[in-house]
C-alpha cells in the first residue's frame, strides 16, 4: 500500500466520487489510468485495504463508515490525520513502534513521502490538544491497550504542570515528553520569571484513592536528575479526593532512591508516599 500525500488526497477525491456515483471497482482502473495525481489502481487498493470503501455485489463500490469519517471531517488536515492513522494501523510500518517513544523519535525514521504527509496534517509541531490526542492514540495502538489509562492520567498531569508553569513564570514550557521518552524529564521550564536558567520537570500523576501514593522513577530519569541537581524537580499530581500538586526537589527525592550493590543494578524504583508525608511538599499556588 502506498503512503504518500498524492495517494491521500487522491483517495479523498475518490471517496467523494464513490459517494456520489454508482462505480464498478473492476472497471475503475481501466477508466482512469491516473486519478487526480496518483495511480488509479493504487488509490483503489488503498481505499479498499483501509476499508474506506467496500465492494458490494456486482463489484459496486460503497463508502464505509470509516470512509464517511474522512468525508465528514471539516478541514483537509483532519481528513489526512484520519487517513494516516488508518494506514499505520493497517500496514504497521517498521517505525510504528517508535511512536510510543515520542514523535521526534519516530520522525527520525520517516521517508520523505511519509514526512510530507505528517507535515500537511500539522502533526509535527505544537501542543494543540487534538494533536496530542492523535499521537497518544497511535502510541496506544503501537504499545497495546493496557497503556491506555496510564497514558491518559500521565498526560493529564503533564497538561496541568504546563498550565501551572505558564502561570508561575509567564512562559509556556517545552513539552519534552511529547517529543521523546528518552530525555529523562517531561517538561523544560525555567527557574522563575527573572531567571531564564533551564528547569527540568518530571511529572507523576495518580488517580489512586488509597492512603498511600505510589510513583515510579526510572534509572534514566534519576541519572538526568542527578546531573541537573538544583535544576530538576518532581511534580506529583493526585486527583482524589481533590486535585493537589506536590513539588519535590532532586535532593528531597534522593533519600528514596536505591543504590547499586554487588551485582545488582536497579532500573526503576517504586516509591510509596503516605498522603500525610506529602503534605509538607504541597503547592499552595494551585490554580
């Protein structure tokens, strides 16, 4: 199956043609050698494989509910986003698993044609909510549905931390977690309004209703925290019984971090805080 801007736009036009006309799938490639800007057979095969159209009796084509989603999307870039997601799910390109590690990681392996598709769909820049949701949906598909709830809660925490930082310093922090999972932190902010020195923030979030709050810190996150010292903090969000933010410095977190001993090397650590213990770190500037 082809993955190019020409195929995607030509497929959109093809769906409109099928919607408005009684069209025989077997005859279509013979009638049109090229359709819009793409090979007609490639357009037909793509729309069939992605189940945007189906063949009925007598080889007559019919637009499916999935095809209608594309046709009914308001903007051209929204149509492209639906198409790109469907093609990735159907074809499972070799770079698809990298989507779960952040868009910058996946983009490194895009061909020029694929890159152009993402550019025209406005998926490569910015933190618009629909863009983040699109990438998260693809990440869930690539990593498995068990990640769904955890990812949703984590993104909620990151979104709140971005809002918190914007109010604190008047500047939007960089949402590093969207770009890469290999950075060792989620947001890149600054010390305060007057001091533009970089501040790395690792965000943890939980919907736990128990007395104890559990978070997990990876070896990568801690290695970055150690090298950043005063320029690295942890945001811990809880959503029950009400929304609260607790902020810990690298030094305050260090007392809970294990050390390597003998032949043992830790990769991640679960830290369990009581709600009572966390009170001392509670932010009073919550919005």
